[in-house]
C-alpha cells in the first residue's frame, strides 16, 4: 500500500540537499481562524460517519491551505455531505464547517453525537472538562491495561486519563503487541485505515494504526509484525529480543506521524503538540523532531518532555547501528556514547555505541523524573548511570514529580479483593482484614502481634539480601512476617526454607497474585521496603492509602513520600512512617524495632500514623496538576533544539 500523502509523510523521506529542503519547507500557518474548542466522540471508532450539523451562511471565505498541508481525504463509499476537510491546527482543530462561519455563542454547542451512549459520555465530560489547553501525545512502550510489565505501564495507563479529565486532548501511542496472551486487550481497537512507510534499517517498513477511544483518551496502537511474537514485551525465555532497537525506532517514527495524519474525532492533533516521551523506548522522538521535522517547518511549535522512570535502562546499541536509524549523519553526536575502559569487552574494543536515552536528554525541552529525590540522584556519580554529568548540565530544566495511584483500584473502602472495607473514619475493618490474612496464610490469629509485609521482586535492587541476613535477628521478636514475590531462584528457595524454620512466624509466597497483594497491603501493620534505589515506588503509596505504616530506605521516591515519625514536633505528632539511612542491617533493624515498639506501646500515636498516611494526596489528579506546570514552562521557551 502506498504511503499517505500529507505533511508528515514528506518528512520521512531521505535527507536531501538544500534544493530539496527549500522545496519541502512549510509555509507559515494562518493564525486568524477561530478554533472550536470542543472534544467530540471519535468518529473513527464507529461504522460510518456521523452527520455534521449544517453551517450557517459563511461570513468570510475560508483561508486556503497549501496542498501539502491538507490531509488527503479518504475515498468515500457513499456521497458525503459537502464540507471542507479538517485543518491541521495549533492544538485542538476544527469541527466540520469553516470555524469563522460559526457564531461565537454556538461554538460550545457544536458537537458530534452518534448514539445515546456517546451522548452520555459527552454529558459526563461536560462536568469534568475545562477548556482544552494542550494537545498531549504520550509515547510509551507499555500502558495498562493493554500491556504492562512494571511501573511504566501504570503511569502511562493512568496519567493520560487524569490529564484528559482536566481538559486536555490526550493521545497515547504504544505498540500493538500480539503475543497470544495480550491479544484480548486490544479487542476494542479498530483499524484506522492509515498506514505509513518508515525509511530505516536498510529499507521501508510499513506500519499501520489502530485506535480506541476510552476514558476521554485516544489510545493509538502501532501495528507491525515485529510486535507479533511469543514472550513478554521485551524478550522471552532466551533474553531480550535482538531487534528491540528496530522495534522502538518504528514506534518513535510512528508517534511523530500520528498527530499529523490520524483524524481522531474528525480532526488531527496538528503540529502544536506536547510530546511526553517515556524512557529509552520513546527517546528517539525529540531527536526526530529536531533532525527530521523542524528543518522542514514542521513541529516548530511543538515541545517535548522526557520522563525518566528508570535510568538503568538506556537503549545502548553498537555505534555501527546508527545509519540504520535514518537520521542525518551530522546528528550522530546527539546519540554518541563511549563506554569507559573498564566496561569494554577486550583491548581492541573502542567502546563506541549509540544511546537512545542520551539522545533525548540532549534534545528534549524539559526532563522529569518520577520523584524529586530521584531527580537529584541521577545527577550524582552513584545514581547517574554514566549520564550524571550530562543531566547536571541540564539541571535548570530537570524536575521530579511523584507518581500517583489509581484510587479506583487501590482504596480500602471499595477494594473488591478485601474481606472487609474500612476508611480513616472507621478503622475497624482493618483488624478484620488482618485476622483474615493470618487465617489465609495459616499463621496464628493474634491481633496483638505486629504483622510485617514485603511485596516486590526478589532481587538485589529490592534489598532482599538484607532481609535474608536480618530475619534470624528479627524472628527473635514477637512478630509475624509475610513476603510475596518472585525473581532470583536463590531467594525463592530461601523463602521456602525460612518458612519451614519459622512456621509460626514467617510465610513466603513465591510468585505474584494481585488479590493476595491487595490483602497483604490491607492486612499488614508494617510494610518493609529496603530498596537500594527506587525512582518512585508504588507499594509504599498503596500501604499508606490502606493505613499500613511503611518502613523504607531513604532513597529516591521513598524518601520523598515517607515522612519519618516525629512525636515531638512543635505542631504535634507528625510523620507517616520511618525512612532509615544508610542502608545497613543495623539501621533497618533499628527502624523496624522502633515501629514495633510504637505499635505495642503507643496506640494513639500508631493510629495517628495510619490516619495521616490515609489522608495523604497521592492521586493522579495531584500529579497531573504538576505536569501541567512543566508543560507551561516548556511552552514559555523556544524549542531547546530548532
């Protein structure tokens, strides 16, 4: 199939000389048209096109667009009602007739309704949405509930919905993974009829677009055969897929084209977009904007924000792969990476590589980490993973925003996995949840004994080795301990043997179960998180929401979100848990013993800890308001790289 004509497709061709560049440069966009700021139901998700309202007599003639700016209209199957094509715009776009022909007082009433269900969606959005201020395009390798392997999927599945509820027009672009197990997650996505050919890796590779409109967000799925294979998102039992660089290069190119060619809800997102690129998988997007779009007059008014969820993963590949990316040769320096001598494989290894994440660090307009503490840690030699000096040089645009939690899934007053519900005003249900958890795990039902929990991967980062060394000492106390997780086979075997050694005090659940994780979070009194590093962390947020007091290592997002208990503050008792540092067995045991003593001897203080944690605002709406400030700052300045 032929690539679609239009503004975006022209930028995907090979780099040409001055003559080609001059002929491809876009003309200035008209700025006189009044924008219709009303989100409509996505027409592409229905069979057929909804009839548009007839416009009043035009007051002025519409301003014609250059031919290369006007999207090519699809071939109609029946005679359509006469109306001009939608125009690329600076953020929201136009609906149907010429915007200047619509009376000012009728703008907000001009919507498209295809069914009673769509009418209900529109009515609900009337109350929640304000004026659309930004067109936001999230680019990510995963988003819940479609595809998820960790915290990245949680963030990109919830934050876009929170921003849409605040009045923004939001698109999320991710691969359409078809590995058998995930196929059902994309069942409601439909083929848009749009496809592009991407020049990279020695040829032209065609990708197609699927779309689902859900929770006021446009979920766009990039389809290609490289996303159709058994295994998880990034690899299989034999390790990471060898062509991951190719797979996510396609994603980045497709994400740059989607706002230009996809008419979602009847009109495109246009060029005045805010791209939110997440981790290395999407990091080629700001490089493409600077190298292959802005030189031709496209996306000059767009901005990009890089969100770093985990700096340990940077998308590093051999330098010989750079020509495969389809970028101009002069942009090699943006991705250039040289390993230190100690990290090279042999004496003749020059250590030359390309680094996707580094490319975004040097071209994005703003940089965000998933906590304020992590934004500082990435500028240090210990936490910067080799990018600390580069990130320090961009400290003026580096910020941290703590992730939120989905209170629809994580609320003790409505949680479907709990035997009893409770709230900060009535904590009686928590004691019942504890008793039911002890019964489920086969532990003695003892309400007076503090129950300590751990939920997470069994690996070195999560501090499992410290827990292993501390358990013999901790089991001397009158406590119970439960662990849920999987990972290192050695730690899994240790959990099983420890359960045999301390059958009345310790339980180890090897594997992962969502219902059990909810019941442990609600039933435990204390949650232990001795992570060596934690960009944000979610389990401590869930714990506080459920009145479970966290004891954490003071690093990254754990230090930001857990305030150490202070019974002698001038304002009375303050704090929501204990954050210990440095990460040693002695410090961890001291924090745990302090928490245990407070639980037993100071019941009123313990109840205060629980209620302060439950009243903390870790909702996505709070996080979304902070992201809005980042977007505003980004648009105040010129693009970092023109």
